[in-house]
């Protein structure tokens, strides 16, 4: 598979994922850079990005949700602690 074909498939993967999830361009760009770093570390062939990218996009969504949920729980815990002090 040529580099051009890989790039086109990557764009399709990211576009579809963003359409489904609303992931911002900046986050998607960071995920793509993260994938390239991972591939560089393991000396993976260029085609590997097509397997890695969808998983890393999903992982980024999960991390974002977990971080959001954690912040909500921390705020709730702080609010309860503040009420008990009064």
C-alpha cells in the first residue's frame, strides 16, 4: 500500500470517528501524533497505523470520559465536604 493510500485511509478513519463522536480536530491530531510516536518506538511498518489509529481514537474517548467523570466525582465530594463543614 502506498503512502498516499495510507494517508487517505487515515483521513477516512479520523473523519468517520469525528463524525460519530464529535472529537475536536486538535484531539484527533494529537492522537495521530501519538500513533506515529508509538510506531516509531516499535519500528512498525507504515500500514500498522491503519490498525493502531482506530484503537487509539477510542482510547482517547475513553480517557476523556474517565477524566470528566473523575472531575465530576471530585467536585461532588468537595461539595459534600463543604456542606458538612457548615
